[in-house]
C-alpha cells in the first residue's frame, strides 16, 4: 500500500475526529504505517517525530517491547470478560496499585477520558442524592477548561468551538475565573493570579454551594486552552473551599497524569492544604508534607497515559466515604453505570506494564534531566519576539505566537510536518508534549521546528 491510495480511501470511508472533512482535500492526514519509539513512519518510509504523543497518550514510545510483551501474554489467557459479576487478576492488581499511588481506594473503569468525567459527575450527583441532599446537583468548572465531548463532560467544558452548537442539549453549569497565569494583570505574579481566581471561586461557592455537587478542574495545566498553566496554590485553596462548603473536588488528570507535569500526578504539587475547616466525611486526615491525589481530590479521572497510549481505558478513583454512600441493600442506591469493555484485561495489562516502567526505570528522575535540557534547547524560541508566554512544566512546553493570523494552526502543522515533526497547535498556541523516550537529537529537532514556525514566510 502507498500513501496516496490510503489517503484516497480514508477520505471516502472515514470520518476523522475533530476535523472539518472538507479541509482534508487541501491538508491530508498523515498516513502512518508503523511506529518506532518516538517516531511515526509512513508507507513510503518517511519518519515523523511524534511531538504530541499522539494526542497526549503515548508515554514510552511506539511499539515498546515491555508493553507489547504484556499484551501478548494476556492474549494467551483471557482477552475480555464482562466485569459485572466477574473479576480477573489484571483489573484487581491495577486497582490496588492505583489506590496505593493516589490514596483513593476504589476504582471504577470506563473506556476513555470523557467516559471517566461522566462517571465522576454521576457519582458525585448520586452521592448527594443517597445522602439525602438531592438539591446538591449542580457543577462548577474553570473558564476555558476542557473535560470531553460527551454531553455531561461537554456541559462542564468551556470551549465555545466544541460547546456552542450543542448548547440546547447540555446541562447548565457555571464557570469561574481560570487561574491561568497568562491572564495575570500587569505586575501580578502567577501565585497572586491564582489566589485572585481562588477568591472568585470562594465568592461563587459562598452563594451557591447549597446547590453544588462538585467542582471539576484540570490540575495545573488546561490543555485545550493552549496548555494554560497555573500556580499550584490554586489547588490548595480549591480543596480548602470545597471542604468548607461541602462540595466535591474532581481532579481531571486525564492529560496531566502519569508524569506529564513532572510528578506522577499533578495534584501532588499542591502545597499542603493544612487542617480543613468543615471537611466532608473522610476528609479529616488531609494535610501533611507529602501530598497524594487524595489530599486534594475526592475523585480523580485517569486515561490517556494510563495504558501508555496502547488501548482505550479510563478509571475514576474515589474515597471510602463516597463508596460507602452507595453500599446498601437497595439496588437503586448502587452506581448503575456500565461500559461493555469495562476493565478490559488487555488494557489493564498494558497499564500494569506502564506502572512497572515507572517503578523500575526511574522515569520521573530521567524526565527531569530531559526537561532541563529541552528547555535549554528552546531558549532561542522563548526569547523570540513573536513568542509570548513561553511556559514549561514537566514534559510539557508551550508558547503563544504574537500576531498569528487565522488558519495559523493548520499552516504551522503543515510546515512542521514538512520538517519531519508532528505538531497540532491549538489556535495561536504551539505546544510540545513528546514521549518520554525522546533523546538529544529529537529535542533539537523539536526546537528547530518551533523556531522555524516563528520565522516569517
């Protein structure tokens, strides 16, 4: 098969996600035959650096031998079994290990990130109903946040391009000020900007907490907002406010979990919240020096990097207190939600292999060294007069392009691909989120491609 025939067949038979299909006539999709480490290879042997980890999912490169081997081994045992009324070793072990990592003791599985958000929203709503407080049924999220495109997830998303068309189908939710430091006032520090945003959340909760089930947020990085980054003090204040007003906090770590921000989970970077004023049941122990996700969130949503980008899988982890609210004789008090492929054994084995790599290969430490070097290589990009708000956290880099014209994202993607780098800018924001296996040569190539995008044509 060659590239041209595949592209023709793709346009005829396939409806690509997040795509205006007519534009593929001018900008065809990249035909991918295989992957190798951080590289994608087309049917004619050309190689492209996967600088966005295939939509932020690929952690350890394509065709990783250990993840491949885990999936192949599982194929010889059981490929899938219904999880309603059955169980199996991979899903039990994965649940135990995720609980140990996050401090959240109960895992419920879905198929993708949006599914996880739907699950968390429904769980929070149902928790308050089971506790005799059905009036607590609303949700609040951050301005410019993104949580998925199914109807519940889209209701708490604040990206007009995705949301406006479907507004009549969506539940009304409220958005509070984003702590993204790009919105700081002149002379205002990122921390002060985050605290100002927290004050906006505080004012809203003081007025509406009685009817609010949960706050949902992306910890530290708002991905679809163009990798908008914010100071971790916001997470601490949000936790304190949610405890005070008896509102759940849902941490959407779908894009930022599994090392992307420099720690295993972004919530771990929050300063200690200290003693809670009026904690939810089970929140009494929050605080201390070494934070885990459970110190910040009542629910955490995981997907993308969970399987290293291999197979669709998502998980929602929550507390003993939430779990206990559903534990009863009456069926209707249970969480009656399901997906056909919930807890798929192949996907769970891939996820277990990913956790093994983190535990055995010093991934987070190695990433810190790589991140420092990549930031050095991007210094000329950061200093370029057309680059605004250069920002970096963990294995994520981004900058906004001053005077970017309409159509910039598509044109920049085309130019980068011609240079051998797969990029997908968001509006005027260019970002890098490469697999963790990138080396010096690949980081140089990314830096060169970004610099070229800033040069006038």
